[in-house]
């Protein structure tokens, strides 16, 4: 049980004329089923991210889309065409691998042109398409260099150019930035988003990096044990998780175990052993009074003060046990009387203007009724 934004679609849905449609697809290796009856619809021009931990099935699903793995059950449709049994070399699909897989003995220009030469494209057209694609990824000035003479970010652009030069109808990205350090990865994410938007290609990306998925994707799906557990825009999945797993997987959260004690049209009240005051949430639930639930409250939605709040709900008192200065914000860990440790993120501007409790001092944590999401136990 959780709250979804008005008009939200079921997990994995898009519309009836989806460009890519995956219908009840499963993949089994021996006795192990790594993808389980998965259905998903992706719109034309959409950048879609598959997010999950190792072993969740996301990479296997990507390889089935590429034709590098066979489908054990179900069908895959691309722009109305059934490509389930189509060999990889015939699919209008290109895949950019995690390792980039550039030929070390070839120049940048030759690496990008390789696939077109294999297809027998005319020499003049190859030269034109390679030049325009290298210009697109801002690598034209490095056309004569070998991969070893490029930085990691530049190699990533060459690999992207090699994928785009064949003008695929579907582009698959497998952990596209895992080989880059954090600073270069953040810069490259912006460039990649710009390039893909300019080209307009439909893209499915696999990543375990939450920030990468949130930055790039129009929509994302959280996978676990071969299934999609939630699908939606980054905002909706983050703000309206549908389970404890998703709430803890995307970002970080505080879970207050509680019981429903009041249910009105515009709010519910929860009682938790972690706080003497009731916990109010500004929406209703379908479960009856007395049902055990959890309230998920993100650290950035919690205010930290030295002053006891005047409100009758949604605040707790504790002692600051740990501080982590992160530059833009400071992460507080506050130990409650119940023993629970609560995380709160305080912006540096707030600390500079209002101040906040120091290490070892008493702290009061408060949040609004719209800051919590109720999850079933």
C-alpha cells in the first residue's frame, strides 16, 4: 500500500501504441529463472532506465532486447514488429557495452566506421555519417587518435558514436558510465542526455547508479529478482514508493513502524513507539484501524532545530550522535529515546542562517503531513 499521484499508470504501462513492447517475457538458465513474466511498454523517443542491484535481471533483459540471449517465454515487439526470434544482426538495435569494446589498433574514425563497413555501406556515405556523428559527440578533432590516447570520457563518446552512426531504432546502454570517475561521470551524463535528445532515438539503459538513472531517464523501472517492482518517472518513484524495498532502494529514508489509529478523508493518524506524539499523514488508506504500517520520511524532508516544536504531531526529540558535512548539506544522525536512529539532511544555507544543534546536543526533528508515505507492513 502506498500513495500514487493522481492519474498514475500501472507499473510498466505507457500507452497502447508503445514503440517497444515486452509481453510476459521470462528467461531461465537451467532451474534458475532470472526474468519472471515481465511486461513493459516504452514510448517512441523515450529514455528508459532499468535500475536494480546485481542479479536483479536487468542486464539479462537488455541482452534479450539485443538478441544476445534467447527468450524462454513471451514476446518482444519493436514498432509493431515481432523481433523475439530475430537474430541480433538483423535487429534495428545497437548496444553500447560497459567496457566500450573499442578496437585498440584502430583510430577513432575507423572504430566508428567499422560497423558501416561490415554492412557494405558506400564509402562516401560512411565518411559523411562518421564525420557528422563525431561532430555530434564533439570528438571530430580526435578522429585520428587511438583509444589509448583518449580519456575515459572521450572513449565513452567514441563508443556512443559507434552505436549511433548505424542509426538504430533502439539504442541499448549497458552501465554506460561505470568506468568513469564521479566528476567526469556527472559531466558526461549531461552531455549524453543532450546527444540522445538531439538524435531522438529510443533508448533503454541498464544501471545500478541511482543518480545516473534519476538524471537521465524519462521513466525508470526498479527490478528485483527478475521482476519489476515499480515503474514511473523518477519523481513519482522517489516521492511515492510502493513498497519498503523501493523506499529504501531509491535514495535513503527513515521508516517509522506504526499502527493506524485514525482515518479521515483528508488525513490519517498513526501511533508509533518511536514518538510520543501522533504521526499525521495527509491522505487516506484502504486498511482498517489497527493495521500495522510503516511511514517513510526522507531525510531532506526533516527540519532540525534546537527549539521544541509547538505542534502536537510529527516531531521527535533525540540526541545528535553523528554529523557528516557534505558541502551543500549536513547529514544529521539523531538517536531517539526509543533507540531508533533517524537521518536528517540540513542544507548548508539553513545552517548558516539559523544554526542547528551540535554533536551531542538535544535536537528536535519535525516534518509536515505531506512529507510521509505510508507503506504496508
